[in-house]
């Protein structure tokens, strides 16, 4: 698995104050569980994303702890309330120094 | 080094049992009890491929500063490791409903445990039949 991977965030760019937004995030990652073996019987070492964090203008609004039972290319659909215009930052981190992040801007009226 | 590896492997090889799941749940609960209710866990009753199972968990909660869902834990009884995923929410979530995709190693009962802002625990579960289990392919 490459250290850099594609991240996709689907969310509205504009919202009314107080509106509940649905955010869909997908990150490209094999999520190697550590329970699979190669043809020669060697165990494939675990390599997964362990943490996901969503911050809204620097304030943590949603956090996830992932375990090997999460499917490959983890998809998470969650919600947050539009409070003010600003930036949402999405951060993933995991085994073997994996880290990636992306941001989305939101205009709140 | 060799001895260390040998001592680690059997633990990893062991399939989780319902007891392991119970232990995982006890670790989440501490010394508290979880009440059945308020938690809805949606998993297809028949799963063709355990490698990617869409799961939706939702909790009845007003999601206000005074009363919100603090955390949701998913525990699978038939997986090699009982813990699947944990979500940590704040009142700013607006709704306590999350969709994700998980792996299921066998036909089993999956449990969802929610901790509310007042510290109380609520749980719900869903039974599912898995035709092709995850972790089986070479």
C-alpha cells in the first residue's frame, strides 16, 4: 500500500445555519487485516488505518477508531451541524506511518 | 525473536468466541450494564460476501448539549477480533446515525453499544447469515 492514497469527501458546499449535513468519506486503503496468508503460508502483516478525525474550524466533531474488521477502502457516512462558515478537515492515520488528510470548505448562511 | 513470534501467532490464530465478545463488551461497559433499546443496527439478514457488509447504526437521541450520544461501539461475536469499530460523537453531530462497511468472518450476531452523555449504556443487535466469510481467501 502506498503511503499516499486517494481520499474522497462528499458533502454540500453551502448550508443554512443549523442544518444537519451528511458527510460521506472514502479513503483508498487495502485495510490488510493481518489474518490472511500467502500461498506459501506466510501471514500477511496487518496494515490498517487506525484513526479518523474530523475537525470543524479546528474543533473535533467526530472521531472513529478502526479495527481490522473494517472493510477495504473504508467508507463512513456521518453527520454534523452547520454552525459557521469555515473549513472541515478530515484526517486518517494508521499502521506503518500511514497518514492522509483532506479539507472541505463550507459556506454557512 | 523466534520464540516471541511463536508465542504471538497462536493468539492471532484463535478465532474469537462469544466469550471474547462478552469480554470486549465488558471492557467497554466497565462495571455498568447496558439496557436493550434505543439502538437500531441494520445489517442485511443474508450476506453474500462477508468482505464488505454495509451496516447502519442509529440511536434515538435528541443530540442536544444536555442529552447526546457520546460513543457507539460495534462488536462482532464471530470475527477473529470482536472489536469492529468505535465512533465518538458530539452534540454537533445533529443526528446519531452512521453508515459504514465492515467485514464479517462468519454467520453471527453483531452488537452495537451506545454510551449516552449521562454515562448510561444502551445496546441493540442484529443477526446475519454470511455465505462467503471474510478472512477465508488465501
